[in-house]
C-alpha cells in the first residue's frame, strides 16, 4: 500500500489559516482590553512555571473494550485483566478499563495473513468508526506480556512511542513487566492538562500552535494533536484549537516541552488512519509500507533472532 503524503500547499494553507486566527485573536484582545481598575497583583517571579490546567487529583476516564473469541488461546481475557491490574497498581485512581461486548474498541487475535513474520500486534483505526481495533498474534501475549501492557495503554488513550511499555520496540530481553514511571507520567499528563495544551505548560498559546502545525496531516492512533479523536490531525482539530487558544506574545525563550513530543510531528503514516501494535524485527530493520503500521517491535539481543 502506498503511504499517505502531505503536499506543501496543504500544510501551508492550514498554517496560514492558523496564523490568521492567531492574529485575529490578538487584535481582538488588544481592542477589547480595558484599563484595570486596580493595580495588577505582583508577579510570582521571572520564569515562574504556569499553573497547569489540571485537577488536584486527575480522574480516571471510563473506557471499555470488547474481547473477541477464537483464533488463538482462550486466555486472552484473563491476560487482558492481568495487564489492566498492573496498570491499576502502577497508577491508582487513573485507570478505568472494563470489558463490554458492545464496546466500540475491540481486542482479538489477528488472522495470520494480516501480520508479517515479525508482527506481534496491530492497532487499527477504521475511517468513520469509533474506537480502536487491536489485533494480536496468537501466542504473543503469552510470550511477551509487554504486548498487552502496551495495548492497555493504547485503550487508555496514551500516545505511543518513547520509553516504557508504550515504546514502539519490545526488547528480546529485559522487557518491562509493568508500566514504568514514564508510562504513568504520560497517563497523568493526559488526565491533567487540557487536550489542546500540547506542551503541557498550563495554557493554550503560540507554542501549542507550533506543535499543531508540525503535526498537521498526521494519521494514527492517540495522536496528541488529534483533539476530536478521529484518527486525523486536520482542520476540525484546528477549529478546536482556535476555541481554546489564548493570545499572548511569544516569549523569547520557548517553554520546555515545545519540542515535538510523541505523536506530534510530521507523519509518514499509512494511507488510512491506522497505526500501532507490536512486532519482532532486528534493530534498524525497515517495515514494508502496509495499510497497518506496527507500533512496537521486539528487538533481538545481539546475535539473536527474536522469539
């Protein structure tokens, strides 16, 4: 399958539109600003961090998944429950994931023809359909428990990549058997900040617009800039950013976190909004262009061939 590409004209048009609404917001803010009847409060100090748009204790968002039977060992449901329990222990109060046969998201075994020889699982987004379709190779959860830890993270909405169980690569040895502090931090940030606050500095401003521009046109699962959750970063997400945007002149020094984070940046994603999963592949091995791109790989130890 050919991979989707974004022409420079499409991105430039979107960015021009984004800059346009920023300028409009800025002029409106200047025009509507009235003198303060009382002196402003004293600043908290140069460079003081902004207060996050967060609850004191982030609340778990209820999620459900339907487990499909057949195609592999009958232990998939129990293994999923073990992975959910591991997440619940690592992130108390932040996890709410249960099985429901009517859930939009599904978990099941993949048909052998769907997976390559190194693939352990795939996360698929079907255009026009809610939820994520997760397909795992028969025997993969038993051989690699990290696979289901990763997929539970996907179901919780965590962007893929980075380190911990959400990494795209599952090492042949020493793979984590529980969510790491990096994974818990990613989940807490997801629950704590406004979705449009891409750099997690407590406000939606110019620097979030920069990150959004870098992500525009991306397709996949749990992309941070995909505010409406349809698997694409497009003009609909730009409209949501516009509503949340607060105009302020950019500071001379960009706040930490403005560099593209996991899932924020140009995508060479597949032709349909689908990505994710787990695979086994030697370090540096390239994956052929497919309609579904794996999210994690199993990297053999030096001299190894993988499971």
